[in-house]
């Protein structure tokens, strides 16, 4: 169960000694050429994420492992992939890698490709309700298998006493091991971004 970071004023380090800790950081993506006011909020968000993770590291210890959604490879190649995906999360990951943290592969490439392909099928606007239903079933099945793989990757690689960062979009259904301490890093700028997106959505 995730804990809202803002509610953890001064977590006593001894309470988490020896346990596995995971900082869940919501991924925020922007258009290729975002409006200036949105870009300002996104940049502020990543600055606040950095500050809050630094705060947690100061109390609970340095990050040992890094996991990033959409990245099925680790090491230098994985770091390059993150940089192409998201500049903000690349900065967060890169700062920890420089201090010795390991970037771990999070995804199974084939399962990820299948999940994204079924998502594209749903997005094109199929005319047949039967086809929509069938594709949606395939999509949910691929999502379930993908989430199970992600959970297993974290469980297998984050050792006792270690701390990891998971950079992933909100709304996922990944089930983390019950004994793992999961901290939800949600700085104030995240709500500002969500509000901006709501106000500028085509439906409003």
C-alpha cells in the first residue's frame, strides 16, 4: 500500500531498517512542443521530485536500484532509452546512477510490445462492438501479464535493506510484495499539471 509522501513528516529510520523500500514517482509526459505554461509546471514538478527524493534519501539511505516504465534494458543502454523517453525522469535516474545506483530492466520487450499494440488497436476506433470487446479482452490480458512481470522484476532484484525508485505512470495495477515499503512521491506541482490537462482537454 502506497503512503502519501506529504504525510510522512519524519519517518524514523530504524522503523525501515532492513526492509525493502520503493519510491513510486509518477511519470509525466508532455507533447513534443509543450505550451510554455505547461512546460513550466512540468519542470517545477521534476525539481520538486528531486527535492523530495533527496529528503527521503537523507532519512532512509541512498537509492540502490532504478526501474523505469517502458524500458526493458538496464545499464548504459537503458539510461539512453530513458533520456529519449523523458528528460525529467532521465535527470532523476542519472543523478542516482552517478552515485552508484543500478538501472534495472523493468519490462519484458515482447509483453510490452503486445500491450502497446492492443492499445493502439483500441485507439483507432473500431466499428464492430464484437471486435472492440475481443480486442479489449486481449488488451486486459496483456496488461495483466505485463504487470505481473514488472512486479516480479522488482521483487527479484530489490534485495533486503535496499531502496529503489520506480518511475511509472499512475493508474497501473502492479501489485507490490506486501512487506515492501512503498512511498508515493507526489509533490504539489503534480496536481497543477493534472488541473492544466483537465482545463485544456478537448472535452472541456
